[in-house]
C-alpha cells in the first residue's frame, strides 16, 4: 500500500491534493470538532491564508461538516499558518 497517495479536495479552492498536504477538520461522533485526528465527517483545507480566510468568510467548513465551527478552530488553524509561514507561501 505504500506509495499510493490519497487525494482530497480543499473545501475552499476545490483543488485536489494529497491529503498529507491539507489540514483536516473532523466532526466527531460526540458532537465536538477536532483537527487531524479522530473518526467522523471530515473537511479538508489548504494551509494558505487565502483558503482559510475564504473558508471563514463563506462558511465553507460549516457547510462541509454540517455543524457550527467555533472560532477556536479557526484560531488554531491561523496559529498553524503563523507558525509555518512557508507552507502557505505559494500564490493561489
């Protein structure tokens, strides 16, 4: 099974990428939300300022996960963006 990449689509820009390159937001069975780990309904997002801002503004994560997304989730994603500036450097 090694060498086979699994593709996922960013909820904002709709670009198809290897899931390792994307942030994963999960709606857990108990009703909570998690980043990267856990079982449940998932939405993927490019690690870029453009996609994060657009997802927040147009409520893309709420629509994909079919639940409310707390500001703390966006804050955690924003913190990731700030701690790894090279990840979102490419232009979209």
